[in-house]
């Protein structure tokens, strides 16, 4: 008997302490006073979330009108792990600072210019500083540390027009923007506005790195959108290190270079 | 009684160096003014409201005076000279201004002083009211629990703030809309939309203070209200806070420069006037050194925090603030993966406590190393709370386990308060038993940070504070003195410059 690929299934359930026990923990608040009726409502909600059986292990009144619950239950949903497609990983090799410097020096024969900022109302420079400052992030030094990269960190709450002007003035190869504030989707709005301003300022550009700077945006809450949605060349998420960004810049701006 | 055995001579040297570093900046602030300082003078004189486009009348008037005769002589003389003919300040925007001389100048100055004195009298009355209410409702025991409200809508903020007070908050901070620090005007009226916070306006201040007065009566303890002065309108927001009886204000001497890219000169000039107002209003300032550690490493940059605190202290004292009004800031931001990270935190926190024994220190929870693992974050917050109790911190901002994920949910705040209540109850007066071993790790670490502080302040005093800021000494961010926002609003005072507010505030009783 032959088994075709599409008949192979690998069913998995959450793991508490025994294979297949399917146990999960959930916490939530309901806008009702604490009591047996609230507990029943919590059980029903958990049931509708696919947990069965369920137990409410903790409830706490938060003021007269709200109750907090911690619930454990058995998830009734099954996941076929064999059908899960591996999300796309990094499409470029990770380089050391020395390799990055060598690539820039060998191919560009000048410094690679990066302009970074937090735009719009966002005052949180933590992200851009983690990537740009010498101090860096997660044990990796920031782009200021790279001998062949010239960094202009404009800081917080930079107007889009100023960013475009400074990028032009510095002849930037890449513009890095970080966006933390997500209230009312400010991060998406600001990024689109920036991309549009660069498109206007470089009307003859073909793509990032060809006629205009590469546009790179980073922040913790860009997971629901693609670069083309925003009009940028690349999105980086939470936990991105300076080395990943530097490696990407080389891959995107110096595609002819081969580290080997 | 020092638990760290700090050498009083080293401490005194650090203060002398901070004073030397601050002196040229104080001189700069004494001899210059800004558009916001002059607008604050008008606000004290009773000018309020905005035109149909929302531009405040104080901005319209200051811009008109500046365009016609400049601000080198201050706003008071040209405006009160012109007021002979224009009784409604709103008509002033179309007036012909001149800088009066001789007897006319004396007359205008006298009228200006009378008008500004009425505003300052209102600030004095508010201060007396606060003292009375503290007596009536009761003043909570430190450490005060500081909680943040930030919905963007003042009418949503109010019930949330009242709920937070009922849950145990002693201090309510209404976070401002992130864009506000870079607005060169103060918005008007009650506001219902903001980005990640609520606009600071006089009406929002009034509404929130009234709501907290109500809940203070209900709870039998006075609940303090905080907002943010830092930004381009520091002098005006400080003035409005005094007029509406806010109790604390974020007011850092360098925060706007480093984190908002506001011009250094503008910031220092605005800062001095705003602190003179705070001093008069009995407002406790909160400084922002905790922020440096969100960009710099909390171990490597520990001495920059102390150096900045000593500068903030010097600038504060010079502006008339007492030690009891200096809510110097610091934070629990050391990487928890580091061996002995808690001992290092204790060394830093105890050092700050001993350097500023009479200051209501504000201690900030971890943010940088809150990873999204809410369970580990809850533990880290508990260690932060313990460090706060153990080292006698005065104002504790309550850490949220969901820091960096979303603005706090109702349950996040409730769990955070449960955390701090447990630690306070369990630890009790543990600070009494906390005596780091002489020559031990904590004592040596504190000494080393203090020594590094002295070295740094020595360099800053020699090179100049503006040069140090330009070179990236604080928060690893470089801010040259000729760059940044708001430089256009800085004006050198001419001979005969008159500012009735400064005159009154600098008359020591």
C-alpha cells in the first residue's frame, strides 16, 4: 500500500502535562458583577471559544461592575500540523559587521547613508535607537558602529516633509522609520503618508534603491500588513536586531555582492 | 544615616560641579525669553480662550507684538500700553503696538504687574486650598502609588481615573497626546480625541481636578493629579497647572531636548520660568532620568542618571523649588539576565535615596526588558516593587505586565495593584533591616557610580553642558545647541526688558 503525501496528517493538540490532553489557560474580564451568574457566563463563553470541559479556577471582582476570570479547559479544536505552511523566513544571508563593511567598501566605494527617524506623533525612539545607536540591541551594536555606514538619526516626531528633505540633503541610500504608537492605526497612516511623500519627491524612481532611497519601517504591530500595502520596501517586526537590518540593506542595495 | 557610607566630601564635590555646569545655562535663561514665557505672562494676566480656528489669543497677541516691535522688551509693556485703548484683549490682535518709554512705561508696567499679580494670587489660593484639602481628606503615606490614565477622551479619563483612585492610586497621571510636546500652543477646551493620550488643556485640568476632589472626599485621602509640562509650552502648561491646582508635573531640564529634539536653549529658558511657577504653586516636579535608561544601558549609564538628577536639583533650587518639590526620577531597567541585576538595582536606588534624602523620588518600573512574557513581567514588577519598598522610594509608578503590548486593560491595572499591595504588606518596614554590608557589592557599586558621576560632571562643567548634550552624553542622543525645534522662539532680552511675573516670583518673601 502506498501513502500519498496529501493523506499524511499530523494532528496536534495543546499540551498541558500529557500528550493529547489539549489543555489551555485563558484569562478575561466580563463587565458584570462577581457571582454565580457571572461564573456561568464565563463558562459559556469558554465553551463557545471551543473549550470543553472547562473550569473557572479564579474569579475576582474588579470594582462593583467587572469580574476577572482565569479559566482552564480542554480545547476541542484539532490542528493538522502537516498542513501548516512554514512562514517565509529571511530571504537574505545574515552578515557580520565586517562583511557588511567589506561589501559597502568593495562595491559602493563610498559610505552607505542611512537616515532614521520616528515620524508623525510618535515619540518612542526606542526602536530606531536600538537599530541605529552604537549601543544597539540584543548584544549587537547599532548601525552607527558600522565603519562604512553613515547614520543620521533625526530622533522623534519628525515631520514627513523634514524627513524627505533630510534624506535628499544627505543623499540617503536608505530611510529607516520606526513606529510604536498604534492607537487609531497611527503607525499605518504615518507610514503610508511617508511612502507617498517619497514617491512625490522622487517622481522618476523605479523602486527602493533605484532612483529613491530604500524605505524600511519597523515596529511591533505591523504583522497584519505587507510592504506593498504601505508602499515601503521592507517591514521589520519586534525583536529585529541591527545585524538583520544591516544585512538586509546590503542584500537590497548591493545585490551583486556575494559574501563567499 | 547613610547605609552606603558615602563620603560627604565626594557628594559635596558632585553638587559643586553640578552648580558650576548649570551656571552658564542659568545665566542664559536670565538674559533670554521665549514666545512661550511671554504667552504665560499673558495667561497670568487673565488672557484666555482662542479664536475661531482654535489659535489661542495669547499666541495671536504675542505674534502680533513680535511682528511689530519685537519681544526684546517683553510682552507686558507693549500690551498694557496698548490696553489703554483696547479694553478687550481680543481686540489687541489688530492693535498698533509700541514699546512705551518714561512715565508711560512706568504706568504700563504698573498695570501689567497688577494684572499678573491677580493670576499669581489665584495660584497662591490654590496652594492654600490644597493644604486645606490635605488636612481635610488626609495625605496618604508614601510610597504613593502612581497610575496612568490615557484614553484620549477626557470624559473617558474621568471615570477611569476615579476607578483607579478607588483601586488604590494616590497619584493619577493623565498621559498627554504624544504630539502635544511639539505644539507651540496649548489647545483649548475639553478634548475628546488624542493619540495615545489626552491633550493637556486648562479645561481638561479643571475637569479632572474636580473629579478627583470628589473621589478624594469619598475615599478620605487626597488623590493627586499629574500632567506633563515638558515640551514647547512648558511655561504656559506650568501656569495652567498652577491656576487649576494640579499637584505634580513632569518637568525635566533635558527631556525635551533629548527625546523630542526641542532646541536646548529654548528648553532651558522655558524650564526656568516654568519651575518658578511650580515653586510658587507648591507643585512637585517629576524629572525624567528614567527615560535615559530606555535608550542607554542601565548599568553603563547609571552615572548619567545621577549627574542629570544633580543638574535637575541645581536648576530646581535656583528656580525656587524646595527639596520636597523635587520628584527626581530613576528606573528599574537593568537587564534581568545580568548576574546580580537586583543587587545592582538596589545599589542605584539606595544611592539616589541617600543623595536626595528629602526629595520625593519617583521610581519607574521596567519597560525595556518587558518582553511580552507577561508572567515573567509580573515577577519583574514584583522585584521592582520590592526594590522600591526596600530603598524607601517615595512615588512608585506601577508596572504593568502587559507593558509594550497594549495600553493597560482594567485587569492589568488590577493585577498590578494586587502585586504592589502584596509586596508592601509582606515587606512592611523591611527597609529598617536593609543594611548593605560595608565594603560589599552594593556599597562598592554605589560608590563607583558616584565616582563616575563626579568624573562626568567635571567634564560637563569644563566643556559646558550644551557641548555635553551635543556630544550625546545623556541618553546616547546628540543634540547640538543650534538645532532642534523651537529655536526661532528664543529672544535675547534688551535693556529695559520687563516681565512682571518673573519680578513677582523672584521677590523672596
